C-alpha cells in the first residue's frame, strides 16, 4: 500500500472541533495489478465524547 495524499479540513460547527480527513491510497493486488481507494473519515467531539464515522470506496 502507498499513501498518495491525505487532506484534513474543518467540518461542522466550530464548537464541535470537527475534522474531515480524506485519504487516497494505492494497493498492489496479488496479480500485480493496481487499485485505488479513497478513505473518508469525519470526527468531532461533544460533551467529552469523540464521535467518528468512516467510509471507504474501492
């Protein structure tokens, strides 16, 4: 796996200190072909509890 790019940006209400992270990766398959993947992660904190959700698209 190679990490090509990762970007963090503010997300949601400022008081929640939310962050959106988008990461693009490249994988080498067993047959020596390549595939790309994008991983999106949103996280924020409220009342001292950290919430997060992630999405991966092949």
